[in-house]
C-alpha cells in the first residue's frame, strides 16, 4: 500500500468507526464521545501551533473562550440564531488570535509562553470583570429553543453527537490536507530550523502569524461548538486549566501528528472520568501524567507509534 | 477625613504585601537567574509553606510564639528539601530544557496542589500571630493654618505587620550577603555567568542547581510562613503569589535581584493603593496586560540592561 492509501485508510477508518459508534454506544459513553470529539477539535487547533509550528502557547483558553463567548453572548443578548452566532464566535476567535499573534510573536521561547499566559489571564479576568453580562464563574445556560441550528435541535443527544462528529471530521480533514500542502511543510520547516527557513526566503513571521490565526480560529470553533452543543457558557473555560488541557492532550497523544490530539483527549478524558469516581482531586492525575510524559515519552503515544511502526505517519 | 489617612493606610497594607512579594519574587528570580528555567510551581511552594506552618503550629501546645518560631525555622527547610528533591528527580533528567521544564513544573504544580487538597482539605485555616498589638496612628491636620494632631478612626496597623516588614528586610539583606560575599554565592554567580566554564573549573553544577532550586522554594515558603497569620492557609492560595511574582520578576528584569526588589516594592505598594480606589479585578487586568507588553517591547525589564 502506498503512503497516501495508508493515510486515507487510517484516518477514514477512524472517522467511519466514530460514525458507526454514534448508533452503537450506550447513552453515557455516547455523551462522553461527543464531548471528546469537540475537545479533540480544540486539541487539533492547538496542535497546529504547538506540534507543527513548534510554538508552545500557554494561553489557548483565550481563543476557546473567545469562540464560546462570541457565540454565547451573541445568542443571549443579540438574539442571533445559532448559525450567525457560530460565525460571530469564529470571527471573535480569529480577531483575538490575530491581535495576540501580532504582539506575542515578537517574542520567542519562554517569553512567548509567558506572554500568551498573561494575555489569557487578562482575558479570564475580563470575563469576570464584566460579570453583569457574562455571569462570571456561574456562567449562563443556553435554552433549548436557542440551540436549534437549521431546524436541527442540538440539545438532542443523537443530533449533538453527529454535530460534534461533523466538527471533528472537518478539523481532522483540514489538518490532514494542510500537512500535505506546502503551507504545512513550511510550518514544519520553521519548527525544525527557523533560521534556515528564513534563509530559504520564507517570511517566517507571516507564516507563524497565519499558524496562530488558524490555530486560534479552530480553537474558537471548538469553543463555540462546545457552548452550543452542551448549552453552557462559563468562565471556567477561560481559566488557566483550559490552556493546560490542550497541551496535555497533545503531549499525551503525540505532538505533530494528525491523530495525536484525538488519542490524547480520549485517554485523558477517560482517565479523569474514572479517577473522579475515587477522588475529587482529579487534577492530580493530570499533574502526574504531565511529569511522566516530559520524563519518559516526550513524543506521546502517536509519536511512539511513528517511531516504532510507521515512520510515514502524518 | 480627607484622603491623606486613607493613603497612609493603603501604603502600610501595601508595604506588607511588598515585603512578602519581594521574598517570593527573589526566590523565583534566583532560580531563573542561575538555572535559566521558569518554575511555574513556585506559587505552590508558597502555598505549601503556609499549609505546613499551620500544621507545625497545630502540633505545638503552649504560647503561639513557640509554634510560630518553630514553623519559621522548620518549614522553609522542609519545602526547600522537597524542591531540591523534585529538581534532582525530574528537572535534572530533562536536562533543564526551558520549555520542557515549564511543562514539568506545571505537572508539579498540580501534584502539590491536589495532594494538599486530599490531605489538608479545602478549608482555609488561620495561624495565630506570635505577637499582635494594635497601633493607632496619628494624623496631622491644618486647622486655620495651625497644625493639629488627631487620631483618625480606623487608621491603625499591628505590631505583627511591622514585624513582617522588618523580617523580610532582614532576610533580603541575608540573601544579598550570601550572594555577594560568601563562597557559595560566588559559586552560584559563576554558574549563572557561564555554566560550562563553571563545570570546567570543577564546580558541581548539578548540586548548585538543586541548592538554588531548593533555596528559591524555601524563600517562597518563608514568605508564606510570615504572611499566614494575616492571611489564612488554603490549598488554592498559590495562584496570586505566582502571578504577582511573575509580574515583579519581569518588570524588574529577568534574573536581576536588585531590580526584583525594587519592582516588588513598586508593585506591592501600588497594588495596595490601587485596590483601595479601584476594583481589584480591573487592577489585575491592567497589571497583567502591562507585564505582557513589557515582555513584548522591553524584554530586559524596566530596570534591566539589554544583554549583548
């Protein structure tokens, strides 16, 4: 089998499996998997910047929340229907990402991590500051009537699952396409050796900015979808924790792989789900996994797969 | 009452914040300066200091001062040892790679925080101050051109708060003496200047790193022991000191100790004064954005010099 055929079979197979699971799973896991697919889309967005471009952001919750609040506030206060509201979320995410990118990309390495962390913290505090509209930590609930997209009621579990599936499939396909295009290859070149990429004549800053905006917009799409599908918009999603989660998922699954974000999200979600039955201190698991990953498997699960089984894994 | 007494009160509260902040931030700055890594778990070492101070004082019966002095001596050593252990088992193994260190210390942050939640619980608990006398302060007012001393209601501080400021100043002088005058300080500065050259001269760089990491954490713990009679011990209390220390270290210039102290006083005082007049959330938003912009446009900090 050629590499292209293998790639199509692997990723198409996963999507077919997820589609089939939509009819087969019992209610509890059905709901979980819908959530995982939305969060994995967020991780896919994060992976574009971290895995492919080599920029470690600690502030992606800002983009996730920009999408979520851009959508949620538009529905709640402007009375928009979900279609235009989703667009509002995407636009909000793209604008925030563009602004953050223009400023933060002037720094590199550790300074980039801290600057993105600071911007996200300022964003979180802003959500709390305008508590009169955002209702702060408490958040607000989107009513069932506000969640009907093109006549499809997204609060219905089956519709919700396939909406999440559609989002995930779109993101996965987009990234798969991107890494086979020159644009994706330039990003990887920047990750591997920024000076050499610049010397070859690429406008490194423009490519990095495009990566930030693309990554931020996909994260915002996931945020907007999360708010719409699960009917809740709250400040928790803007907090530092939600900047750490995508890093954790991508590291666990394998940075710079197309499947990694999904694998990482799936594993972490069930790890926390199972452990929260035993203890309320479930973030302990996240901490331990982070430390173990940095120590023993910086490549993540899909990275190990690539190293041991198939070197051509995209 | 005019604005003067309010300002004095705010500056006194701000001075306490500044004193504690200076200790915490100098710990962070030391680690960054010598090891070139950012310790995101720094706030959790602060929290651990406060929680352990509560634990040690609760073990000791008798006068409050007895337990407190014991905590002051024992807790920083315990936290420092734990940090040194984390350095040797985790950070050393990833070769102090700057980015992986941040990820690893985020992991350590959650481990410390959540283990505290599991053992100590979600409650905030107070520690009794060793001495605590209320001091009312006078204010001078001019009535018809003549000075007139009076005692505004509410304008007061406590001996303990003044004690915290004094203790912080003493510790900072101690840190400066160690860094500038002692042999171990010389070794640390040599490691900071050129790691490889220090290694070539037979300096056990890895042991210096463990020591510095432990010392940084111990300073945070010490600050926490000092503040815990004023502020209660809680498992989530590490967030604010971490953020403020970051702000201070960045404004003061990464790795510069004098700059850090100046910035701590500046930020501590203005934090006290601003939060009297404005919403604390708004103050935090502005401070955070300011720091991000300082890092973007003046990465050497407001007081630092650009390295060649």
